[in-house]
C-alpha cells in the first residue's frame, strides 16, 4: 500500500475482468467513491485479494484459465480472504448460472450490460454490511477486553468466565432464545462482574469472611458494572448492562442492588445467576473445595423460588449432560 493509499480512507474495491473495456466501464462508475484495484485474470485477482484485502470484489465469470466461479471458491477457501464479499458481474443471465454463483459464496449477481445506478447501489449496500460487521466485531472485542480486565482484578479464573458463559448460552436456548440472542448472551455474560474493577483490593481479595461494612462495599459492584457499560437502546451492550446490574437479584426480592422480584429481573440476569453460581460451587478455589455436582444441583433445587427462577432451574437441570460436557472441556488444570 502506498502512502497515498494509506491517506485515502475510502473503501477499496477489486474489479476483475479479462476485457479492458469492461474494466474501464466499472472504473468510470466507481472511481469517484472508492479506491479501485484491477485484475485481468483469476491468478492476479487472488494475488491482489491476499495482499491488499479489498473490502469487496466485483468478479467476472467467463475468463480464460480460471473462471470466476473457481476464483470465488478459492477466495472462500482461504481464511485470509473468506470474509471478502464477492459480487459476480457477468453476461450469464440464466437462473442456473446465478444459483451457481450463490452456491460458491457470492453475495450478489449483476448481469451485463451493467446499469451504473444498479452497480453503485449494490456495491454501496454490501459495503455498508461490511462496515456494520466491522463495528459489531469491534464492539464485541471491547466487551471481551473489559471482561478480561475484571478477571485480572478478581480471584476468579478466565476458565470460570468461559464456562459460565457457555452455561448461560445453553440455558438461554432451552428458555426459547433464538440462536442469535443466545450467542449474544454468550458474549455478554463475561461482563457480569466488570464492576469489581471498582472494588478496593482490601475487600475484593480479603482471604477471610467480609464484615457487614465490607459486604456493603462488595455489593456496589453490580451498580458499578452497569455504570461502566452504560445505557444502550439494544443489542449486546444493553444485555451486558442488564446482566451486570441484575445477576445478584433474587427471585424472592431479597437480592441486590435494587431488590427486584420475579420477572421484574431481566431474564438474562436470571440465567447468568444460575450459571455463575453453579460454576462457582463446582469449582475449586484457594478458599474452598469444589462441591460435587449432585450437591450443587440440590442447592439449585433448594433455592428454586427463592434465589432462582424455578422454571429456569428445571431447564438448567434438564440440560445437565451438556453443562457437564462444557465443564469437562474447560476444566481447570490441576497443579
């Protein structure tokens, strides 16, 4: 990448066609809005895609040597280029040709002769989706890093956070969450204790029992965590906020910080409460031995309707074979 390219913040499009006239047409349509790369054959297209990582590729189908279908298959088969969206631009207009294009991984199909308005609209749409995905991934990484920061402060291990997050995902599916929402909960759950960043070490790392004043300080971590994440209208960060704030609320209203009761507690907080407690009980810590699974399950039953949502407790126990597989997969290493 040249210095001029580095200073040009426009998104980059790779245009692939063996006919110079077709390349020229697409140049005129797109050059004002995007940085453009050009290739006249499949081999050069693969080379440029791997080196330059364009944001989108416009790809002809009928080319000598390597067809566009083959190029697309090779792009999608390589981790470095698999995520780059490919739009076929071709004179092949049969339904079967279009279906084959989608089958090999293309996101769209434009027929020749091209309409400038259609090309601009399709390119703009798919590049907007790329930006949305980049923003989503960046936000997810920020959430995960904040969760990691809380782990550095606490005595818990990263494996605890992994296990309880996966437990939460399993329970969310059982409770009727869509696959997307269950995955969002998996990614939000590590933020449940981020507020412990704001708890003094003298309280957080105290080896013995906390006195009443220290417990009062410790209980502020739920509100601190919610304040760190902030208020959001929806999505991952809204879910992370609600979990941080409510995972210590109890079904009977005796929890904190707000004394919410029953379904006043967001279901994400109720799910994480069960997952967090179960893993904490069944994990060894410097200050305690791990409980047997049977004893931890009995505590969930005993606290059903008091600490925990009764329906979610039964769903969690029904999913116990999967829960135990996750627990084994992410087991602590014995020293």
